[in-house]
């Protein structure tokens, strides 16, 4: 599709209930388009009898719509298919509106661009464009997403116990600014292009994370050798699995100091800026003082993330519910420790409802000890992958910010585009 910008000087604005809009845009309500037969709107159906083994057809639920206006299918519930002539089938090009959810999530919306047979739950609503000469479904989905970001959709919701809902009548009351169809198509195209770039970045990040997992398995089994050289690596069987024969297995407390974080400090001491502060959830605040300097591994010692590790360097603070692992300088590499220990399975945990790591057991955790140069090379290789992941995550964040900015400017006509005939 070829598009071009509409020069700002070519736009004359008028005042509307939605604010200043181009004179050629008209404000209508979803209900007006519904009455004219341009839109068809219907809720899905409830179904308690479902499975996750793929028997039947996918039953779209609120968690299948993400915050970026996309269909998300990491988790799918399947139900018995309705008759072929059922009104509950979802078709490519439909707009899927989340009518019931928590107060902050109600009103999520996605453009359905999938192939295959799908139905949806009663917490979802089909908004189907029946006259594509008047309205573009992808544009409509983005307009409703814009309203959700602005908090407007949530104002339509009725509050219930632990959830909120938007009735069909209130959904039909939503106002929309209706640009000419070429402009609708161009807006949808621009926004979809940014979304596709973000999705491509997501795939790169996922691939890099899988690469890192494979690389870690290789490095902590064979050491920093090429894949085609692993047959020449002599291995030994140890309590933590096969390792190169020249590596040792030691207890963590033999090669590092292992102590509690400051048990008298809580997040109440956090300041807006200062030295990095670590809690059981990671580096999540700052203090106007520091208690440690240099490299260390901070271990989450209690709660849902028990065993999760974080890397600290420079000047920093570790508050209660953490364990500080400081490797012996000149003998061990802190980042090597971090990469090896950042695996909850390596840590013996006590408790049931609230898991925890006892300091005595932490000191007895077995770890591999390669020669220092090999530790450093392993850390360097994994750092290189982490740097790639970080760069891609920054790119993704920039694309997300660009998407939201463009969405706002395009829907309020601060930026205008149209398709070329």
C-alpha cells in the first residue's frame, strides 16, 4: 500500500464532542452504524466445559487479547464447536472487544487477523464491519484501542465484585470520528507496520533467549569450546551432572562469602534517586547511602521469586529477604557465578506457602569451578548474548512508545495520512 502525508495547512478543523477534528471527519456512534447495518455486534457465549488439549475449537477469552490490540494465543481453552450456521463464529476482520474484566483491563480490544475456526466467550463481543465501503475494521479496532489507552472505555463500565463490565447498550454509545475511507486505511496501515516491527523484534528476543539457554547448557557441560570440539572434551560424572574432567565441584561457601542482606532495612528507606537497592524482587529502588562496593550476586531468599539471582556492581545496598554472594577475588568470576546460580532449581528451598532459602543451606550449594580464565570466557560469551537481548528490548520499547504516540496523533488528526489512488 502506498500512502502519503496530508499537509497540515490542508486541514481545516471544526469543534466536536471529541475535540477539534478535520471538517471532513464526522462524529457518529457505534449504535448509529449498527442501526444502519454497517456494523453487527454480538456477545459470545459462556462455556464451563472446556479443555486445553486441543479437542474442539478455540474459545477466545479476555487473556487472549493483549494490551497492544493483538490476539495472543499462548494459552487456549477449547470447547465443542457450535453449528456451522451459529452466530458465534469469529471471522477474519472482526473486532474483538473485551466487555468484562478487571476495572483496568475492561475494554481491551483486538483486530482479529487469524485464519481458522474460533468462537469467543460471553466476556467478549464481536464487532463486525458489514459495509467495508464505509468503515475499515482495522481502523475501528485501533480507535477503540485509543479510547482504552485514554481511559474512556473504562468510564462506561459498571463495577461489580472484583470485575467491571460494559453492556452492549453502552458499547453502542461510543462515539467515533469517521475519517474518509482512504484515510482510515492509511491510519490502520501505518499502525500495523509499527506493530509488525514490534512483533519481529519479539521474535528476535525469543530466539536470543533460546540461544542463551542452549549456550548455557553447552558451556556448563563442556566449557568454552566450539560445538565441533565437544567430542575431544574429557568429561567426569559429578553430583551436578557431567563436567569437564579438569573442573572441580565445590561448595558455594568455600569460594564466596555468603551472608544475609541488611535484615533491618525495608523498602521504606527507598529514595527517588541514589545508590541501587536490591530486594527479593531485584533492583527495585534507590538509597541515599551504600553498604557494599564491588561485584556480587544477590539472591532472592523468600517468596515467589525465591532463588532468582541479580548481578550487583559498583556501590549498592541489599535489604531484607536477600542473600549476598561475594566471590573470592582472584579465584572466581562474579558474572560466572551469576549465570550459573540464576536458576531456582539450584537452590534448596524450605517452606510451602512462603518458600525460603536458609543461609546454611545456601553455603552448601554445589557449584562447578573451572579455572579462572574459563570462568571469564564463559561470562564474556553470555554477556555478549545479554547485550544483544538488551539492545533488542530497547528497540522494542522504542517501537511501543512510537506506536502509542502515532496512535494518539493519527486518531486526533495531529498527523494525517491517506492512501494513494
